[in-house]
C-alpha cells in the first residue's frame, strides 16, 4: 500500500520518499479495514472460536468495572491515604472485593428483573435507614423503638431480595 525509497549514502544525505498506492489501499480497505483479527495461544479444542470472540467482547465489561473503580463516590480506589506498599495492597484488595460483591448483587437483582447499575443499587440500599426512637414512659427505664424509614418500590424489592428482614428491628 505504501511504496518508499531511501536515497543517499551517509546519514546527512539520507532522504526518505514515499507514496500511497491508491488501488492497493482500496483493496486493503475492502478486505481488512473495520475488521479485527484476534490471536490466542489456545487451540480450537481448548477455546472454540465463539468462546474467543465472546471473551474479547466481554472486555468492555471489565473496562467498565475499572472505570467504576475510578468513580470517587461509589466503590472506588480513591481517596487513598496510604503510603506503604502493604497498606496500598490491602486497600486495593478491599476495593476489588467491594466491587465484586456489588457486581454480584447487581447480577442477583438483574436475575430478579431489576436492571440496576452498581451506583443505582447501592444508592437504593443506602436509602433504607433505621431510626431509633428513644422515649420515657410514665415510669421505669427509657425505652427504645427501632423502625425502618419509608421505602420506595425499588428499596422494598431489594430489601426482600437480599433477605434484609433478618436484620430488621423486631416489632
């Protein structure tokens, strides 16, 4: 597609000339451009072509997870206030573990027909709050009553889906 020529004998005299062969370029565009060539070290028995293509296409999901790790508000690496290598490793481990748990929760919600992002799921769960009402009766010790705040439909479904009633205050 590109033809070239190099003239001159010494470095100061060297000249590179090139041109594009339009016919060869058109043929190459017709045949290859816009296509991907995937290489693998697996044999077709170890990884059939369909599996190689599926793995390649799932790369977008993994890249999305890494983008999620950069989100400063939800399951992120930052802020990181550690300076020793061992503490940084532990911090990264916790962040990856938190993302994995969040993604498993998203998958479980998705299977239940609730198509939520990590951010939306965690935001909905964060909205489920417990209130403790302390009051004094006419006599005796002060009493405490635990109750959950009002929940919207999504929060109620997540509450039931993840079995949070076992952690709820007893009435």
